[in-house]
C-alpha cells in the first residue's frame, strides 16, 4: 500500500535507477514497519523539469500510504531526501515531497479495497 513516485530531471542509467528504487523500498519498509512486499516505488528520470526558474537538477516525490501519521512526515522527508540527494546529486533544497494518506476505501488492491 505505500507508494513512492519519483520524478527527476537527472539522467540515471538503468542500474542506478534499479539500485535507488531498491534502497528506497527497503528504507520505506523500515520506516513504516511494514513488509517490503507491500511497498511500490516508481521512477521517471531525465524528465523535463524546472524548479525556481532553472533546469538545474531537481526532483519531485509523491508518497502515499494508508494510515500515514502526520507526525512522521518530517522523519520520512529527511530520510528520503537524504537518500535521493546522495544518489542523484540533487541538492536537498531542490526536492519537493508531497505526502498523502488516502482513506482505506480509496485504495484498491487485489480486486478489492483496504
């Protein structure tokens, strides 16, 4: 049920994307204390993006998870931003993270909802 979508204008090769997604999947599993088998991560690299009037490296992340406590978002933001920055070279001040916690009936899986 946790889903992290990453968009960045940094051009990463296949192996770099795979490695980053794997590390983020493990990190989110640990932070959420949920099995990694529930975690989904997607990545779009080399996307046309502009932030602050420049096309310097930047990233936008959407993180959705059922029951995500608002009090935890600073911890998630710090951990995910740190990892993305270290692996992509994007400055931390050029990364936005959007959090959402949908209602259980608004999240489908396996032909049903939670």
